[in-house]
C-alpha cells in the first residue's frame, strides 16, 4: 500500500502486483471469504480475485447506508455466509468474514455470528479478518503483520514434527526452487515448503510441523514469533537487503539452526559478479531505475548494481525514507531517492518514453521507461541465484521495448 | 450494489465517478480516506492514470483523526500540498468513513478556500453509491461553482455526461466527434471529460448540449434553466444514428430515444444501451434490444429494466426469454449456455481486466455481426 503515517497528502499508484489482503488470505487452501462492507471497499478485492481465478471463493455483501448507520447487518452476515458455504463444490474448511474500516469505527463485534455459524457447521473453522488501513499507525501492528499472524494462527500443530521440513513464512510466493538456499537444503535431505504449495487444508496444517521457519519478509515476523511460542519452532529472519555478505550470513545462520554444514559460496559469488558485469555491459550505460514495489530493499539493490557497473540513476520508494547510511551512500553515487507518493509527483512524472531500464512497474511508469523488468516484492528471487536471474531479466528487457503500458495491456488479456 | 454478489464485482463507486469528471482539470482532488478508496480509483477506475498524470491525492485519514473529529489535520495537509502545487481549484471528495462520522466536507472546503484563496468545494460520497451518481454530482458542482454569466454568442455542441470512466476511456470521444462532424456539427466543450473548470466556462455559449450518459441529464437541465441552452440525448455511434442524433440536436428534442424491447438484453448504462439500440436499429436493421440499467437509474425513462445487483440480473435472465446478452464478461457466469453471450468490457464493471471496449463503429459492427449470426 502507498502511504505513510497520514501526516501528508499522498499520491497513490496502482502497482501492487495484483496482491491484496484477501488474495493473501485465500492462500489458505479450501477457504472462502465473505466481504461485508460498503461495496466500493471490496471492488479492488473482487477484481483482483477475478483476475487471479479466485472469484468462486469470494463473495461481497454490499452494505446500504442505512445498514451502516444503524449497525444492522448481523442477519445479512449469517445469511450470506450460509449461501457462500452452499456453493456447489467441495465444502470449505475455513470461512473468513472480512470487514473494512467502517467496522473499526463502529467497533462491531461479530463473535456472536461466528459462534452461531460454528455451532451450525462444526466442521468449518470461522474467523474474522480486518481490512482496515485506517487503523495503521507507527506504534501499532500493521494490517499485513496481523494478517500473517491470523493465517498461521490456524495451525493446530497436531501430529509429530517433520525434521525434514523447513517452512517459509510471510511471503506470497515461494522462493525460486533453483536458489542456492533451496538447493543446499535439498542436498541435506531437507524440504522447503510454502503455503502456496499446499493444495489442501491438511497440507497447510503440515506447515506446523516444520523444524525451522524462515521469515522472508518483515510481515512474517509476528507470525514466526507466535509459532515459536506456540510450537517452539525456531525461526531465522532472512535479510531483505541485497548484499553478498548478507546472503552468506543468512545461509550460515540457517545452517547453524539446522545443524548442517554451510556451503562454500565463493563460486556462487564469482558467478554472480560475472553475471552482473555481463548485464551491465549489455546495457552499455543505459540508465537504470529501481523501485520499492519490485524489491523489498531497493536502496541496497541500487547500491549493489551501481557497484557492478550499472548506471543507476534513481530509486523510487512508496514511503518517505529516513536519512541513514544507505541514503548517504546512494547520494554519494549521485543516485536520487524519489518519494513516489509525494504530492508533487503527478507533475514530476515523466510521460514521454525514455530509453531507461526500470526494475519494477512503479519506477517504470514514473520514469516513462521503455524497458521494464516486471518484478513485485522480489517475485521469489533471493540470494545469488536471484541476482543472476535479475541480471538476465535486465539484459532481456534492454533488448526489447516493454513499457508499463504494455504490461498493463498484457494483464488485460483476462478471459472468462 | 446493495446485497450479496457472488459473481459480479462491485461496480465503480461514487467517488470514482467524481474523480473521473475532475481528472482532466488542473485542480487538486483529495479523496478523504485511509488509502484503499484512492487505490481503488487508481487501480481500476481511471483509464487515463498510466498515460496522463493528474493530481488526485489521498488524505491518509487515520482512526484517531476520525474518532476525534480532527478536521484541522486535513486542512493543514491540504494547505501544505496546495502551497507546492498551486492548483486552480481544490476538491475534497468523501468516502465511507467521512460519511459515517458526518464530516462536513463543504465546510472544510470553505475554510480551505478562506485560508488559501483557491476556489474549493466538497463533494460527499460514501462508497455505497455508484459512479454515475458521483459523476453527476461532480458535473453539478463544477457548474454551480464555475459557470459564468450567459454569453451572447452561441457556438457548437457541449457534451455532458461524457466521463471517461463510463465511456471506458477517452478514445470513445473520437466516435462522438466523428458522428457530429459527419452532420456538420462540432463538440466545443466537455463537462465530464474536459479541462474541468476551464471547459465549464464554455458552456455559457454553446448552441445546444448533447447528453451522452444518464449522469448528464441533470446537468443538461441545469444548463437549460441557467442559459436557456436546449439539449438532446444520444450517442452518434453509427452513420444513421449519428444523423438521428444530429436531427434531435437541431430540433432541440430532449426526448430519450427509447426503442422497442426485445429478446436481446443489454446490461450496462441506460443511455449507452439506448444509443446502441438506436444504432442497431437504424444502421443494421436489428430491433429488439432490451436495455437493462445496472447503475443508479438516473434516467427517468420507463423504457429500460432497472436492475439492482446480482439477484435482479439473475431473475431478469431467468424470466426474460432472451436469445442473447450483451454485457461485461464479468456477467458471463450468470448467463446460461442456451443464451448467446456477447462480451462488451466496461471499465466501471470490470475495471479493464477484460480490456476496454472503446465505443466506436468497430464495436457496434462486431455486435451487429454476432446478432445476425443468430
């Protein structure tokens, strides 16, 4: 989401990779969602679901103004939930009631409805989730942290632990299977699992048996901490920073936690340096911009690319960045950090196409880049292999004209 | 979109219609919300967002401000941004939470105008209403705020109700220009897809106005009362229907061009549906299009079905005996296999995820060909 703590007007862009809070919740296998809110709140949710082929798992009850003002929609909630459960097909294992900002303002309590439904359908787990950006504030738990906690809070931990399983927590996508991390775990007889790879609710429950949890995004931290408390499952937080030393450190920590030998990563590092230099040569000095929708830590990626011969000109970030060493380092290299949400950005956005390679749609759009590498939240890329894949994508992108408009048109090739 | 919808997505909301009308101007539009409403608009409801930046901003409303009724935070944020941007006007647009807590956006706008000297106005929206209501409200607000005194000279056609959201993008304007030009007429200003306050001034001197969609009916009536400017209704979609629209413009005939209903059902905006029916009838000899209005029923004519949400559509399909349905692809799962489905992607329905069907002659030809195949 674009925005900060609400201290200034913000320019919001549409680059969220098609992911929203409900699509993340629908990673729970065999779950269905009822949104009960002013219909507008769920428009983006329903359209993202339609685009992702999830529409049969989501319904929207659009509240009238009277229902909102009178706080009178308990009966509608019950009726809509029953109808959503009755949709032909496999019976859901989890039913999620999603409410929006207005429920936070009304301080509604849906426990009575959930209790009624639980009594009627004892084989289904009912839960409440909130999509309430109005409640985010710097001192509180951010909605996406809470969401991950809610999702993994469903794990019951029944059955014996699986000493061969390592689980990823907090990301929408699994890590690329050819990453050095996945490879090294496989070499040691370990399996890397992720919620998106769970076909059934039973498979999902299997995540509780993991020997170690790897937290791949900051959003997963509270969930991992909860699993540590609940099942004594340790976790390692992976760096989102793009630096060779950070990758080495992360792998060493993981190996230590799993009591396996650390791999020798010197060859990986060498290969990656060569791949980056090769891609930089292919770009031949063409300007590069990086953005915060594409990767978790755009500042470190920009610095790393600049160190390996790329002509990085700017980093577009969705929220204001505080001064710090990373900012100072980029400034010393002449790399501009641009707050894409600042209110002057509509006037600052470029519109005439420029021969620039952009990593991410946000920077691609705002810089009017002719070459866009379409990444969102790292897109499952991590470590040395992730950087080599990125270098290949940049080289490929530079060879053809591929704008954000082209990406949008490709996304519109949705059929029913 | 009141009630349960299991298949069709919520339609574009009122604040989307407001922002669409104001998007072309050099004002500063502020949606008073936490962020979700603004992202709805930028992601799915503004076909121009990628190519044509405009200053539509999010107020970043937070729980504490709402609970305490701290409107001063909004005033301060708007003044700070306005000092950098120097907009020609400022519009504050409501959403669900401001509606719930009774935020007085007009009053806040008056305060902002006093402090900044920039013309400012507030527009209530609640995220419950639909985009055509918002579009109508924004057009009315522009007129009430910026319409000048009557001008002696009378030139050209003014377009009302022609917002880019309902017309699925600015490219549909080319069809209107072409149809008018073929009949010796020219559109000189646009209330819903123009340069907002600047275009409004030109409405003081239009010879006649053309209502393109239902959201333009009330503004056209307002213009008739204010300037005595007559209006007609229609879309010059095909050569013959363009001639018919031109004829109504010359005769100052404000009647809704209702045709006979039949066994083909249109699910969409009422006046676009009536224009399609007229074009199919006059240009292709196809009669019998029943117009189903899935929006806010702003058009008072009794010649179309008023459908509110998914259940109404299901019932209409079950009992209508239709041989074909023309609708956004999002409706397809509701249409049985015995009925021919003719996809017509509409931004206010599916937000562009199935593409954007520009209203042009190619589009109407494609529909006619499919209907003739039956």
